[in-house]
C-alpha cells in the first residue's frame, strides 16, 4: 500500500515537472504578456471588422428588399385593377415606410435622410 502511495506521489511530481517544463518552453522568456496582448488586440480588430462587414451586408440586404418592394408597388399600380385592390386588400396607412441604415454613423444617417 505504501509503495502505491509513494509511486503515485512520484508520478505526480514527475508529471507536474513535465507540465511546468512544457508550459515554460511554450511561453518563452519575454513573450508571454506582450504576445497575449498583441493576440488579444488582433482578435478585437477582427471582431470589429466582422461586425462592420455584417452591418454593410445587412444594409445591402435592406436596400435590395426596398428595391423589390418598390418594384412590386409600381407593378401593382400599373397591372392590377384599382377596384380589385380596394376590395381585396385591407386599408393601410399612406405614410412612407423608411428603413434605417444599420451601422451608419449619425452624421451619415442625417445626410441620407
């Protein structure tokens, strides 16, 4: 029984020493904190870029949706009998629908209307 406990203790010490040596060689002497800071900064920049691109793509999707909506509206005005539209469609507000630009700065949003 004592031999088993002694073997376990020696195994733990050898394992801990190997892990310590492995981590020490992996981190290097002076690169630990500075490397982590650089990697963190690079990751944050990638995240920012990802969400900026996502906002731009959503803007394109919104513009495409509006173009389809406008196309269908124009087609309905030209091709569908006005009487049929009044009978089959519920009355909706005459207010213009505006879609806000996602990801736009306040100054840009004010210029675009």
